């Protein structure tokens, strides 16, 4: 693979001298603006308006401290600049007047936005998200496993969960933070004996059933011949568990020897973990080839007490129960299955014992092995002093900045009574740590208006690309105040993007920006889409992650988001896409030839599934997605009281016919001429992202019914009058304006990474970023670098 | 807001409202003012809800009578409940939609929540009916709610966030927690935990104050939120501390001894059930869920040699059905004993059962097919006018009954889960 060229980037200092804007402008509404309004706008936008903008009441100037009407003026500016207002049916304003007014308005809006940023900071206050809290506790204490299960999920806010303005804290949060800290410390502090053990499954309990071929086990498994081991013929979760007895949380190795049995095609083994609340997670899948010898497969997974890991295989939609019964039980069954030659679980696996997490908490204290295999702390006589030095050691990492002794003293003092009572040191150390890990200093990102100091910069950078606290190198660079140097910052971004922790950014950013966290929020109708199985459900969300990571790694053009000559698939997803000859369940980059309908984000099953409801597709939902998430030009919400479109899957009519009727109404058409066309282009893809030429109909999901089902028509005309016959031509139209896609992408990055929505004064900076990278086709990695170097990223 | 009487009328159920009489039981709260919002109807006995599930169904031919009438002709199983005939209603036709999970037993998770597609990838449970009730009526008691299980910590109680509340499996521990004064060191540890929490919150409060003074002027909403959260969390601890100070209700019963043999599922269930009337009468909690299950053991029941789960897949084999019948009979007898005990306790001129709605049934309709349709559901007590056997149209949301039940508990809701109304009979 090509290595990206070292970004020849922009060490340009974005922005401009702040002194130019120090005079607080008591804005005077320019006469030309009044003139334009009176001539062209007030007819509709007066006190009697049916719209939500009454220009006669709009204040030109902000009430003290508040946003005032400026947000609305920004909207006025945008609508008029884009030519949407006055509407096409009305007279055009005088060009010169319009230019004067827009320039004036732009200046004023920019200036007052900048003043506001200077005065109170662009980003007000923000806290760690649930995800960031989890990763921070893990990285801080060197533990694995999720400790934030009691923390409430971030609510849907229509934007990124990092945006401070949308965040809240409740007592439920606070209590859950205390609990998360508790759980994290309990995982970290391990002074007992090493609980590592190995459990082999000898399948003895299946023996009885094997003698009774039609009884439960005997209709599902049989003894392997030659043994030892069992053959599994059905995809069940209660016969081939590794163990029911996970007694200590940690990383476990699931070790098996497997082969395909009586099969001409690959058999996919699945490693699944059932949790206590009933969920089940596919942690690994692997293809076993028909002619292959038994193979050792080792999978590592974090397990906690109560979880049950088990082994099964993909039955590819064929439930062989009847066939097994017909052959008199699995003893004589000749169908395909999974041969399990051995099955073992080993763990918990740690680098050392006591684990590194324990050493992290007790830095500088010697651990002494006791007679019983446990460990005890070799403590100084002055417990409080010992505690103080531990807290002092860890505090700069907890608060992610320099910490003064005076600051931590109150936390240390919390342990006073515990020391007095003579509580064991490994217990009393939790008192200050627990409170620090629930404190505002830990949970919030501090900062005053103005330029971020080096520690704050390290934090912003680290939570952007790693979703966690700065590592030692970043902290060192912050301490020496080197980090804020452009060249150092560039090198750090390079380093951080190479680090596997950057996958967290990819997952979370795509999860929120493209709503991919919701990809499995709907389950496809089983009758209509019987091919949607566990392996596919598991593969679909991974494609955009691999794809986007590749764009970053190879510094590829933003155009790839719309169309690309490659994508990432495994065998299961390749089958879904009808891409031949892909082997294995691991994801691999595949070249897409000219004739392929895939390429870019929009044709990835993850996007297509997220934008459908499981049973049907709606061009409105998908069109809205393209406009809002890809292009950053969201349509106006539907007027109140308007019903939604009712899909009809009986095969009598199509969504296009329903929408066509809708669009005959001019007031609907205003917006739907924008919304529907991208959705029409995507009609070639069903709710699980499969390519289709005809709609599947419910009720009679048989071959004949589907042959005569209505055909898909993916053609359309954009609001700009450009015709397209389907998704291929539509992508070409989208690619005519790469800048819009790049602009939206940069805006999303800015909002996500800084924790505040894009503001008017940011526009200039974003424009500069786009200008610099236009010639290279807006390469993704460069755009990330530019955002980090920009004024908005480096100021509060 | 509607008052309870209106709601109950609207649901088509006539309910004997409790008389205004002072409670006969000595409440732990009687001597000191309640730290929590006091019950508006402190004069009348409180209303309680008990939710009991046997997770492998009840063999339908043994359960459902031929005709849905009040004076039904008893069936094998209903015969066991003969003495309570007027105290319960048996329903057929009720179910939750979309319960085909990864495996049929996943409907155990959703019996009280009605969340769809349990166990499938991305599944997330929702609040259970008992927990919703506890949210509204749990504040006045030492425990907001209580979840009990025969074998393991699995319960059918789920929080708002879909998190399972672990079940208590030890009657002895439960009894000790509610009715026995702890050993000094236990009390000390408990107090210590609360004190630690309190001083941590205290310290955080003063730190937050300092930060608030320092922080930039215009937008402090998160710090303000945080400050308020500290206050609420502190008051939660304070109420726990208050309860610690209050003497526990004194009961005459002997503390139960736990049964450690996990195959004695019936004995274990009975022990749990014996605790329930005591817990309710002392107003230690008003919401209880009980899960009776063990798939893989051979229950210690005379004449039973197969494990419960295998027997439930009887495949119409008469010998298996016979054994299954024995297990199910024992479980129904547990239920019967619960009703009997609740009936024998008097409060304010009524029986405890009059003020306690008991839901009993299973998350599986036909265990042989392992499907979650046409669930066996009984509602007992609660002051409802009981009607023998009521056959609802197949597919009627069980959640409609949940709504009716919630309203009977003075929880002012008109929807729950998959409900599309209330249930009348």
C-alpha cells in the first residue's frame, strides 16, 4: 500500500488579528438593508407573516450577552445569498443594492460572532461523553472492559454528543459516575491470587444424548469419529459453551480446534458471548474450508462474571432440524456441520500479576507476595503521606494538566477518617480516587476565552482523535509548551492517526455524523429479507469504518465519499454485493470495476440500511440523508400537520407513484423537488442495501410474485434540472460540486472536535481550509490536519 | 390529571376502594416524619403489586377451561386454585408482539417490558412494568422494589435504561436485611459506605462552588447541572441514612433458612413466597417480582426424573407430560399458597390480598412449541372484580392488562410498552 506523503500542509496561521475587532459595535441597521427589506421582503415577512421570520420585529443588535436575533439574521443572510429569497416567483432585487447589503450584513455578522467568541469563548463548557469517560477510565487505569454501563446513554440531540450546549448532567449521571469509578477501581486493584485458569470442554454431558439420537443433544450433536470432540449440526447456543463459570473479569482466550464437516462450501464458525441482560455479541467469525485440516483458532475477548461465551456456526438460513430427524438423529446425519475437535478457555490473561493496572494505582509501592498467593503492599509508616504521594502521582493524568499540591489536598483529606479507622490501604486509596474521578475537574474541559494553553490543546486533540486522555508524550509536549508549535502539532496528529486508538474516532465520528450507530436499530422483515443473517448484520457496519480509515490512511480525495473505485468487504458482504471470489470473514480492500454499482458511501449497505425502516425504503428518508448528512444542506422540516407518506408493500403501487401525487402540490414540491431526487437515485437498493430491479412484495414472497412485482425506477431530475438515469449518473452530478461535500465534512469535523456548532466567524476559517486543499481535491488527511491547525481548533 | 377512581371506571373495572381507616401495621415511618414524599392516602392501606413468572409455560390443556365464563368447569390446574376461585381471573389471548428472539427463552427478559426482538443483535430492553410502578409508589418504603429469583440473579425487572435489576435469591439474607438489626460491623460498613459517599459529595460541592466562581460568566449550565445533581444525590444518601436510623419492623416469624440444593426449586420458590406477605404487610416495599425457573435441573418433585426444560419439550409424549404436570402443579401450589397467605392477613378491615394485585403467568404460551403467544396469565386480588376465565381475542396486548394494573396501583399512565388501551373484562 502507498504511504501517504507527509502532508505538505498549511502551517498558515488561520484567522486574523483579534485587535481589529475590539471596538464593541453597537450595530446600526444600514439604510440599504431597510431599503431591500421594504422593497422585496416585507410583503410576506411582516407582522402578519405565516413564516417564522417577521422582519419588522427583527432586532439588529443583540440583547446583552445573548444571541438576540443574530441567528435569524444569519438565516436571512444565507437564504438571500443562495438566491432562495426572494422566491423565484418574485422580482429580483437590484444587483448592486443586493451586493451592498450582503457585504454589510456579512461584515456585521462576522464581527459580532467574533466578539462573542472573544468575550465568552467559542466553546462554553463541555464534559466527557459516556464514550470518552469509558475510554478515559480504561486508559488512565490500564484496565479493559466497559465500566460505564450504569452511565446513561447520551441522548439524541440531532448533533454530536460532544457539543457542550446539548449536554446535561443529572443525579443519575452523578451516581453513575461514582459507580463507574468504583467499578474501574475494582477492576484495577487486584491484590488477590492470580485467578487465571484453563477450562477444557470434554462434552461429557452430551454423552447421554448421543445415545438417544432423537433427544435434544442427539438431534443437534454427535461424537466425532475419530474423536475426541463433537460435531455440531444446528446453530444453537446451549450445548457448546466454553464455560458458565467466569469468576473474574478480564481478557480471556477462547481456544479451539475446528474444521468444516460434510460440507462442500466454507463453514463459518461463530464465537458469541451472551451477557447477563440477554444480549449476544458475535465477537469473531472465521471461515473453515471444506478441504482444510483442523485448525487452531484463538480469539480474545473481555468477559465478566455471568457472561457465557459459546461456539456455533452459521447455518446459512437452512434449519436442518427436520432433515436431522428424518435421518434418525444426528448420528446418521449427512448434512454440513462444524467439527469441534477441542474447546478451551484460558484466562484472565494479564501481562503480569498483579496486573499493570494495580501497579498504576500503587506507583512506587512495592508489592509483596504473601503465603497465600496474594499480594500485600509494602507501606511506609505515614499512611497519609503515602496516600498523598500516590494521589499526587496520578492527579495530573486524572485532571490532564499540571496540578498543585494544594489542589489535591482536599481529596487526600477525605481519607482522614478511613486512615484513623485503620481501613486497609487498598481500600482507603479508593476514597480520594473515587471522588477525583467524579469531580468537575475530571469531567469537564476547562478553559478561558482565548487561545488554548498547551495542556488544553493536548486535551482537545486527544479527545478528538483518541476519545481519551492525552498520553505521556502529549503531556510531555504540553509541559514543555512544544505542542502548540505547528510542526509539532502536525507530527503529533500523524502519530495519533497511526495509533490504533484512532479507530475510536473513526467509529464514533461516523456513528454520529452518518448516524451509523443506528444501523441495526431496525430489523429487516424476515419474510421479505430472509438473507439478512447474523453475519451480514455484523459485516454491514464495518464497511464504512474500514473505508473511511483507508481514506485517512491514504490521504484520499473527498470525492471518494461520493464515488470510489474500491471498497472493503468480507465474504459475507461480498456475497450480498455479488462480488465474486472473496475468501474469509476478514475485511479486505477490493477494487470495483467500471460496471460496479458500488463505490462511495451512498452505495454501502450500512448507509442504505440506516436510511430504511427494515421493510421498505423511502426516497424522502434517503434524500433527506443525502442533503443533511452528506451535503450539509438540510431541507426545511415539514410544515406542521402534514402526514407522513404511507408505504404500501402489497405490490399494487410504488413509492414513486405515491410521491408523484405528493409533488403535484406546489407547497410540497418546494422542498420535495430537492429531497426526492437523491432518494430516487437510491431506489435501486433495498432496505438491507442489496441491489434490486424489482420491489419485493409482502404477502406472496414467492418467486413468481416477485417476477411480476413493480420494477424499480431510479431515474430523476435534480432541482437544478439535471436528469439522471440512476445512481451512477446521480453520483456524477454530486461530484460536480466537491467543494460542498468538503465544506460539510470540515464543518462536521470542527463541530465534533471542538464541541461547539460552527459559528458565523468560523466560516472564514473554513473557507481558507477549503481554498488551500482545493487543488489536491480536498484530501481527507490534509483536511484533518488543517482543522487542527486552525484558529477555531486552537482557541477556546 | 384524572383521579384514580375515574381511571378505574374508564378501564371498565369496578374496584373496591379501601376504607379510610388507619393502618393496623406498624410502619417504620410512624414515629418520625417521613423523609420521602408521604403517601397522600397514608390513612388507607397502600396498594401493592406482585409479579410472578414461571418461565417454561403452563401446559395449556391442563389450564384453560372449555368456556370463558365465570363459572367455568375446573381444569386440572384450576382445581388447585379452587379455594381462591373468586379471587382471580384467568386470561387467554394475551401476548407481546415480536418476541422471536435469538432463542425462545429470551422472552423471559421481556415478559414485564414488552420490548421487541429480545436477544437479537442491538436489542435493548426497556423499563419493566414493576419498575415503572416502583418509580411512582416506591418512594415511601425502605425498598423501592424487590426482585426475587429462585436460582440465580436473573430477574424480570429492568430499569428505564433497560438494565436488569439483579434478583435476590437468598430468603435468609432478605429477611435479615428487612427485619433483623444487623451485626455491629455490618451496620458499620453500611454506614461507612454512606458516610464516604456523603463526604465525597460534600467535598465535590465545595470544589464545584469554587469552580463556579472561576468559570466564564455566560454559560455555566453544566456546572449548574452538576451542582444540582450533587444536591439530589446527597438527599438520596440522606434518605438511606435516615432509613438506617429507623428501627426495622419487628416480626414474629422465624428467619428462614436458605435451601442450598439448587434442584429443590419448589422449596426455594416457596421460601421466597413465604416472605412476600410479611414484606408487604410491614410496608417494606410495595412492588415485588418473583421469577421461578431452572431450566437444567431435575426438580425435586416426587415422580419427576427429567429436567424441567426437556420435559417442557414433551413432544406429546404422555409420560413426559405427566412429569411436567407434576412440576407445574407444584409451582401452581406455590402461587396458591401466596394467595392463601395474602388472604389470611387483615388490614383495615380488608385482606392483604384485597390491596395487592398479583400477576401470575409465563413468558411462554406453549412450551412444547416454545412460542410466546397466547400466554397463560392470571390476575389475582387487587380489589378487582374477578370473572373466572376470560378469553380475549388472540393477540391482545398483555400490556393492556399492565396499564390496567398500573392504574390500579394509582400510577397515572395510559400507555405501557405495546399497549393500545386498557383491558376490561
